[in-house]
């Protein structure tokens, strides 16, 4: 079983990315869980979302306290949230940042595992013309964790976006470009 914890702020799409990852893993034949945890329910407030992905049914129905991977959608959370709490050293943390993994490491309270970064802002703005960090972060999590086959993931996301954005077909191509670019540009 692979357990992933997402840290973001309300409105950045961490919950949506968690759900899309669950959909892709389900389409790949895995058992999945995806659920959010909210604090004060307002835009900009810290939120946490979770994924469990397993080839077998999972009887656990609690938050994830010892994740294999952590995705940090907003790097300002590194200052206020212990994003590495319980994170397994054989796993990895993926941070949305223009900084290198070596520049991020000192902010991670001594975490010894793999540190990865992705500039989701630049990728999103280049391909969508606006800042939607969840799409590049989703691809970075797939690339780093290997929780879903990349080719299968891309095909499933194309189908998902075609359905979700049926009335906005111009958005589909931009989102697919975000995914492709993020997979190739994730550092660490």
C-alpha cells in the first residue's frame, strides 16, 4: 500500500488532485481512498488531503500518520505546518517551489529522505495562463511515487479532462501539457 498526504491551502486544488489521483489509480485496477481534512473552512486556510493506493482492499479508515509520500502544494506551509511529521525516510516529499531540493531541505526539520521540487506556478502559468498548482503537483506525485504507470495515467487523465471540461475543450490541452511538463521537470 502507498499512502500519500497532501498539504495545501483551501482553493489551491490539493483535495481535487487527491481525488484525481484516486480516480487514476482506480482506473489502473487499484483499491483507493481519497479524503480531505479541513480546519477552518475558508479559502486560504491550511487543508490536508489523503490517498491510499493498494492492490488489495484496505480496511484502514483513518488519517495517514506515517505517509510514504508528502505533497506540499504551497511552500509557505513549510513555515507553519510540520509537513514531514511521520514521513518515511524511504519515501519522499514533493514541494511546489522554484527552489532546488537542496534549498528546501533546511526547512524540513531534519528530514533525511528524498526531497523533490517542482515549479508548479511556472508550469501552470505557461500552459494555462493562470495559477492552478494542483495539475503539475499531481503529475509530480505520480512521477516521484510511481503509484500509477505514467502512460496509463496520462491516458486516463486525458479521458477524465475530456469529460470534466467537455464545454471548455481549450482547457484540456493546457492541462495535459502541464502534466507532461511536470513529469519531466520534477527535481530530486
